[in-house]
C-alpha cells in the first residue's frame, strides 16, 4: 500500500485534554489523515458508531469513563470490535501495558511521545491490516483446529468456537499458516505491531499467553516456544 493511500484514513481521537487533542489533530492533518475529536468517553462511544473510524487513539485517563472501559465497550460491539485501537497514557508500568493489551488494544504509547512516533505506529497498523487483505476467504485446518478466514471464526475440537481478539486471531493465523516453521520474535513483532526492534517483546508474550489459555490445553501445547528465537505451531 502506498503512503498516499494510507493517508486517507479516518482517525478518532478520544482525549479530554483539549490542548493535547488539538496537537494530535493538527499532527494528523499534516499527514493528510482525517481526524475527528471526542472529549470524553461517552462522546467517543457515540462518535465511533456515527463516524466508523479506521483507527482510534484512546486516552486512558478520561474523566467520565475509564479508557479501559471504553476499550471494552468497543471490542464487545460487533460493529466496532474490528477497529484497531492505540492507547495513549502516562502510565508506564508493565502491568498497565499488559492490562491495556489484554483489554484488546492493538498498541500502547506512553506520553510524552513525538508526532513521528505516533504516525509511524499508525501506519504500521494500517500496513498490517493490508497484509491480510489477499486472504479473506477459505480456511486453514490442522488436527483439532479450524480457522475460517472470511468470518474469522476459530473452532477447536471439544471446545467449539472460541472468541479471539483481532490481534489474537492474526497471531494464531500466522503460526498455523506457517506451521511447522519457527517464526522469530522480530518477525512477529514487525508484522503484527510494526516494531522494528525487540524492545516491546512483552507485548508478544502477553498475546501468546492469552492465546494458549483460550485455545485450551490440547491445542495450547502445539504453540511451542523456541528459546531465543520465537514460536511455532507444531
């Protein structure tokens, strides 16, 4: 996808600090994105269904509804659950990051950050979405598990259909599609999150942990950790 195509996307900014919201809005406009601003969690939830943005920038420290709760509402709504979310927060602890990612966020940026970093993260997410575009139909089957690409439905033997976040689905898809090849941590981080280095490896570990838990003991054993390299579905 060319940059000119990437720059047409609509982005909803949910941020109660008006100065920060205006800063983000101007920065995105300079990159030719189409930003929309909501100053509270309630306003943000209303604008999501009205505007149907391509991506959401979500501040965690909202005055009316906690950002994590807003994220949960977005992800449980069938109409909005596929919209990628980047959380913006001053909370820098590992536990806060893990909580944000477990709630369904696609990325997590700690304030203060530069406009260049934010735009790079946004473009990485859009590139990742485009990466999956060629294969939207058909299915992939392995013993005990079937993945339907068009509906993003995952069925596990003796468990039935399981509910995965978009990021969990993409991670499982990559592992199963490339089985039994080992996928490096660097490859997974760059493909799914756009990271150029391994410094955010905790993000990947959290998603692997959640994926194993949801798949159940039998299938979880097939996601193997290859020490010092990455993961494989075997």
